C-alpha cells in the first residue's frame, strides 16, 4: 500500500481552511491574513499543492485598474487529502518528533 | 522598477511566471507598510519552490566560481592587469547566466522523465567531450579521434529528438538546453578542478616551448593560465555546439513525427 505523505502543520492549516468551504475560491492574501501565515510560507505550500494536483487555480477579474487575481480551491483529491490529514495539533506534534529524531 | 514588476521578472526567469503574476496581483491588496515583507516572502517562496536540479545548477555555478577563485589565490601571477579582471568579470557573467537559465529550464521541465533525460544527456555530452580530450592527449590526432568529435553533438541531437518525440519541439529544445548547460558545468568543473589540483600538469613539450617563448617566469602559473583559458572556452563552446546539435535533432524529430509533436 502506498504510504501517505505527511504534511507540515502549516500545510494542514491551509488544507483545512480551503476544505472548510470547498466551493469558495480563496485569494492568496486572504489566506495570509486568515491563517496568519507569511507569504513566504503560504506560497510554497500553494505551489506544492497545485503541482501535486491537490489545488486548482483560476484568474478572476479585479476592480478597475487592478490586475486579475489568482484564486484557489481544493480539487477532489485535495479534499480527500484534507479529510485524511491529521489535526494541526497532531501534525505539529509529529513534526516536532521528526525534528527530534533528526537531531538525535 | 516597481516591486510588482520585480516579482514578475524573478518568477518569469525561474519559470514560474503565472505565480509571479498571482503574487503581484495580491500585492495590490496588501497595506503599504506590509508590502516589503510580503514581497520578500514571495521572492523566498519562488526560490524555495525551485526543483533539486536548479539547486544543483546553483551549486555547480558556485563551485565553478570557487575553482577560478582558488586558482587566482594559489597562483597570484595569473593576474597580469585589467584584462585579467575583465576576463574574470565575463566568466562570472556567463556562470550567473547559465545558473539562471538552468534554474528556469529545470522548473519548466515538469515531467520527471524529461529531467532525468536532460541529466543523462548532459552526462553523455560531457563524457563524449572528455573522451575527445583524452584521445587528443594520448597522441597525434587520428581518424578515429577526429570522428569522436561528433560524439557529443550526436548525443545532444538524440536527446533533442527523444524529448521532442515525447512532447513538443519547445520542450525538446528546453530539455537539450538544460543538458547542454549541465554538460558545460560538468566539463568545466572536471577540467578546472584538475588544473588547480595538479598545477596544470602534465606539461607537454609544446607547452614548455610556448612557456619559454612567452617570457613568463613560472611554468606552473603559465600552465594553469593556459589550461583555465581552455576550460573557459569549453564552458562557452560545449553548451553552444550541443544546443545547436540538439535543436537540429528537435527539428528532425518534429518533421519525422509531426502527428505526435506540437509547438
């Protein structure tokens, strides 16, 4: 059986935030504010999720004079991944344990 | 240049143009006092999202610069005037250009088999040219050793044709471009590393004769200068020749299998 890839606590937060309202398209800066993540943490997660086919994106027209915005929501595979992802607390505990094992 | 354009430019160079536009569009929503941090995060994110091969290219570029720096420190006689620093400046520009191009190409080639193909083709091209060098150092040129000159371009051509048949001629050219750059770096590191480590040895009769005629004081410095110059020429010529041969392979493949390949 293929082993499921474990996610970082931040990735779990992004997955759960997007899965909370699966039909809604979310914007990058909204996720930065809502999840209190830095852009340097959020975008690598979004890029990785899209590269793995877990996230879909589309361009949305903006108000006058502003460039179109990229919007995101989970694909069916992404929703399944979010459902299978552990809670953020468990993901944090796992990543701390992993870091401990790596430094030991 | 506005910060949004900087983000778009960096993203485009790294083969993530769509993400650059996405980040730049979000920038318009960010309050002015937070923009600097947001842009810094975006630039970091673009670098973090680079594939392993892009980091390998960066490491190759840094190692190439280190080889030249080590030669300049170990053989101070290499610096003969402004011309030396101009040559070093040109070399640094070429290396930076190669690293940026290789990073962008490795991001564009998303399919892992194409990336593996580019690495194998790069290794094949480098080995072919190394074999030509070995054959030339053994003795006088023969028909067989002259025929080996076609080996590197042939490998590049086959790689270009393979990648084109697999996808499109654009992808084929990108694949062969990446292979050419990797081959250039591999050859320069082998050649330059060996030059610095062994002081440009072996010293053949022609080199000693040229050294005596040059009026230079130190044979080792003269040999290192001569050999590093050859290495830099390899770094320029091998990717160029390979790219031309590879592009020819792409054209042939596109004409041979027009139904399976597209622009």
